[in-house]
C-alpha cells in the first residue's frame, strides 16, 4: 500500500492523503475598491481544480490579516465580511472533491507593498497604491523601502489581527489554519537575528525573538476549534551560516528544532518546513529534496508532524519521503501548476486508487476501444 496515499489524521481531522497543494501567491485579487483582497473566479478555479486533481489538502495562498500585511496590492486578504463571504464558495468547492480546505494567514512585514513579480517586483510607493512596510527593526530588505519599526502596542494589535482573521477563516469553512512564519515575512523577520535588532522583549535572545510567533500561535489556537489542526510554516534556515564566507548571523536548523519544540507545546499540530527568503543574496544550492532534511530533523528530534517542500516532482520521490519517515506529508507547488492532476497520476503510479470526480471517472476508467 502506498504511504503517500495513506490518510493522515491531525486532531480529529482526517486528511485523505499526504500529497498536498502548497500555498502559492497568484497576485490576482482586486487591488482596490469594495472587493479588495477578495478571492475571484480565478482563485475558485485554481484551488478547486487541484482538489479535483486529487490533492488531499488544498491551501489558499498567503492571505493578509490586514491591508498593509499583503505582499502586493493584488494579494488575498481576510479582514472583512466581503472577503470572508467570497471564500465560502471556494471552501465548499474544495470539500466537494473530498479535499481539506486550508488557508495560510500572513503578514508580509518588510517585504510588503511590491509589484507583481512578472512585472517588476519593485517597491510600490503610496502614490502607486502601495504603503509603508513594517518590521521588528527599521532594516530594509535589499532593494525595498525602509520599514517602520513596530511599537509594542502595534505588535499586540497584530496578534489580535491574526486571531480575527482565523475566526473569519473558520466561518468561511476552512478546516486548517496555517500561520506563515517563513520566507522573510513579518513573523520570520522577528525570528531571525539577521532582521531583528530589537533590544526589548521582542528582540535579542532566542526566547525574545520567538515571542511574537508564539503569541500569534496562541491567539490563533485560542479561536480555532480544539478538534481542528493549526500549522506553522517556517524557514528552517536563512542559508547564511551554511556559507563559511558569510559572516552574517542568521537563523539555523538547530534554531528550528528549538522553535518546533515550543510550537508543539503551544498547540501547533504540524510544521510546514521550507527555507530561505530572509536575504536576497543567500547562497542556496537547490535540487530535488534539498529542503527535506530540515523537515526530517524537526520531525525526528521533536516528535512533531512535519510537511516537506522543495523540488518534489516525482511520485516515487514523494513516496520515499513518507516511507522513510522524513516527513508526514509533502507540499507540492510548481509541479501542481504544471499538472493539476499530479496526485491522481501519482496514485496510479504507486498502485493506489485515484479519486477522480464521478464526472471524469466514468471516462477515465473506461477501457480504450
């Protein structure tokens, strides 16, 4: 029996398989007006088609918990009723195909207010529809604007914003909430000494730098049902200490293990392990499975379920990650853009039963004449 297509139950939520759709920003929401940040027909098609394609869990892209928390003006948001209502048809569509709807709640921090990546990816000024980014310290991400250094009161408001968006996500029908703590965005920028130079209770020591992340997790967990899981996405390394020629201090795999222990104690059910995104010039040697060892490390040193990501493209490759105990699930991104039905084809390749929608199955399963 295929390990990849064995169900996984987290808390009381059964997830039908372990091949999941990674959150990927589409930059396709309205940038202004009454529908700002609300998902559109594009998002419905984009997400529901991967559920029909057999993904066991489908995660909506990084969704801003407030207007200035978006990466770009075209990002999704979840801070008002219109956005919440627009998400309900998407969660319903995902469930119709037997998949679990999940959402990644996010704040872009110092990497906010940028153009669409296929246009320029540059910082957008207020006159261009942008805004001033915020961060733990007034240190700019390379090429972007210097962020406003958050006050303690503003940090506490952000914690409440995450909780408010989580409540809206639940009302919209999502069954998993993921806190985005990776890729140099706000929570990640608190974690890393490369971007956090504060001297108060939110900076300096490891315990202080993880404080905001744990406060957000606690706030989300407090409003999320006890029988439904909360995930946390982390960048397991900034890829600074791995380069002996780079003298900058950064976040490491060992730090991630320490954080994972705390996340586990605070009610996080799975750590979604990625890497990088803190600095633009990090030296990353990417290749198949290049991030899997970090998921393996957290899973087997902490005892918390993990999901692995990063150039996972082949069914047997994904199967071996699960069978080998390196992770409990795999998130696929680019490969599901290339082939929305990857999971259905992977099931066939691994000897499992595909879950084609009835409208497709009677044709797909017919013998060729």
